[in-house]
C-alpha cells in the first residue's frame, strides 16, 4: 500500500485548486479518448449523485484533490489504491444545466473556480465536438480493462445511467465509497468504504453532509501540512456543510452532527472565515454571483450586521451571513419552469427483471426533490390564480402535462416528486409526495393499474409507513368559495390521469400530504423502491 498521494498530474497544482481541476479534467478526457496506452497512470473518476447538489459537487472535488495531494496513511483502506492514479472529479449533470442550482454557481464563482475547468457528464456522453460520445453503461473505456475506475460520494451505489441491467453491461469497478445515506450493501470490495447514515437512523454517529466525512478522513494530514490545502477548498467544504445542516443546526430541528461540527472547526483556520475582512469579501462574492432576487432579499442592514465578527462566537454566528446567502440562493427557483424543477434535483433508480423475480422487464423510477410547495408551484405562473375552481383545474392540468412530458423524456415507469417547504399559515416545515406510474409499449394499462394500487396501498398502510402519508391534499384557499383547493385532473379512486392530446400512455397518480416532514428523499426513495419491488414481485409470481 502506498502511503503517498498518488496522482502525478497534481504535483504542479499543489495548493492551486483551479490548476488541479484543469489538469484533472484534461487528463481524464485524454485517458478516456485515447485509451490506456496514452497514459501509464490509472484513472479514478470520483462522482457525486445524479442530482448534482452542492454536497455531490464539492465532495467529488475535495476527495479528488485530497487523495491527489495528501498521504493515505489515515484512510481505512481494505486494499491498496492504485499507484500513481489520476483522481478526477466528475459532476453527474450536464454543463448546460448548471444554472438550475444557483447555490452551486455562487459557491464556484466566489472561490475562483471556472465551470470550464470541471468535468461534467455531458463532456463524456455528448456527441463531438462537445463530448466523447461514450455510453456510460456499455463503453469499455470506463472499465478496469481500460485502467479506469470509479469512486462514489454522496450516494451508496452505482446507478443509472452507469448501469443497464442487460448482458451488454460493461464491467465497472468502484474503488471508493464515502456516503451519508443508508448502506445499500453494494461494492463490498471497494478499497475505501465509509458510511455515516443520515440523522434519524440507527447509526450512532449520523452525519449531515458527506463533505464532513471526507474532511474527517484527512484531518490529520491537513493539520500536518496545512500549506497544501487551498483556501478555496476550505471555503467550498464549509459552504456545503452549512447548506446541508441549515447553518450547523443540531438535532432535533437540524441535521448537524459532531462530525459536521468537527469538519467546519478543522477548516476554519484555512478558510476565508479566519478574519472579518476575508469573511466579508467571500460573502460579497457569494452575493454578487447569486440570482437577482437573492440580492434584493439580502440588501438590508440586518444582513450587513450579521457578518462575521472577530473574537469569541458560537460557530453558527460566525457562519450566519455566509449561510444566509447560500440558503437564499438554493431557494431561488420560482422562475424555473416545471420541467426545470423536475430536472434540477433529480435521481433515478431501477429494478431489474431479476430483482422482480422473473418479471418480463425491469422498472425505471425517477425521484425529483423540489423545495417549493405545490400551492406555490401551481399558481406562480401568470393567469394561474386562486380565485376559482376553474383556475385551479387549469393549474393542475399544466402540472400533470409537465409531469407526463418528463416521464416520457426520461423513459420513466415511475415518477416521484417530493416537495419541501415552509407553510405560510402555520410557519411549519411541511412535505408533499406525488407518485405516478405510466404504461408503455411493454407494460399494459392493466398491469400498471394493478401495480399502482398495490404500491399505493402499501405506502398508505399505517402499520409500517414511516412517511405518514395522508389524504386528501389541500392547497391554496380559493377566493370564490373560501375553501382550500383539492387535487384536480385525476380520478379520486383509480388515480387515472385525464387523457392528454397526442399521448397514448396511461398514467396513474396520487398526491399526499406527508405527515413526517423529517423524511426526506434519503428516506422516501428506498421506501418507495421497496414497495415497488414487493408489489411487482407478487404480481409476477
């Protein structure tokens, strides 16, 4: 086992994060395009989940840099990592979709990172000259035979589009796994396999951010050689933990764990938060790179006086102003279209025919997380007011049309939309869940109907349902009746969606209030996938 950092491409970029990213991207593209003969060094692509949130973005960057720069002595390795490897962060979204996450745009710009220096999924799959036109599931260029390996952060297993579930699936080797989701018991042969489950689980040491685990792994090395840690990397990591923990808010109201606090404390001396002057400069850069609505929201004396103060303070006080900009940027999504909202924070999952015990085909499910309540989502467009039931019906028709289009574009059998928002009347955090299933050329409407009914019944079963799903859903108060609107456009019993012009498929859908507002996608995704597997297996037996 080598005790030294192994990336030869990083030697000239030591302490320079942007140079490291630029070199890593170019080295990865050259390796994947020209083949292993063009480089004697193994390539390890380190990637976050397909949602591309701040934790996935910055965890991929930080783990790649730290592995390339620092010794691996403190890592709990079960087997050696490859000698002289190139560690390159890969962001699992299209470069053209970067604007969908304004908090990411602000973080990168404020820390001096150019988007063009980062390797995005579109760089690999798009047709030339923009990309390499490679199939993530089938191309041999991503296989160990090509001297290419994978590392996963912020998700527990290799997922679509890297897996196809078919015999034509090329071999893939996951060497690294660092995550704060539930352990999916996959990639047991990974050299580095570290899990901290989310808050509320049985894990005695839950963690709010995957980024915090990465800093914990390298804490000794960073302390021994602080000059090798760029200020920009410290700022990136702290920003991510603040987003994931709501500015270091501990349980039960927040998700900040001891690991999160330790990570931020370890990074503070090397970050812009080490002094008032640097802190205000960083906050100014974050605000400058944020959407206009964020600038207007935070252009107040309250924001200015909440800035970093030198001297003894609570950690959350030191980070309050920075967290305010990041939180507001993350919430600045009302201008996005419904399709953009469905795409912005999206993860896919699948069940193969083997998973379903002999079913004729597998299932592809997509999970969109949206921090906007349905009442606001439905009525934010011009002309979609809340004065009458007719306007409510029109708003719902637009929503269902977008969801159907999204399912068709992504070839989804199942679409799930989880909303998270603060209710204006009660000032409480609330969640909603939309579950939809679609027929296709391979799945009849009858099959979909039976499966939909079984899954809906399972999810609503109060004896074991941790989501606490409730009906009926109630939305905005209609001025014409004084009553709150109800779901429109689907049959209340069967869940069948009203027909749409030009569409031959049948969609069944259900909208719930989610009583357990603490159950985020880390909870409802595996719950729904388990219900799908259970129902589909029974149906095929």
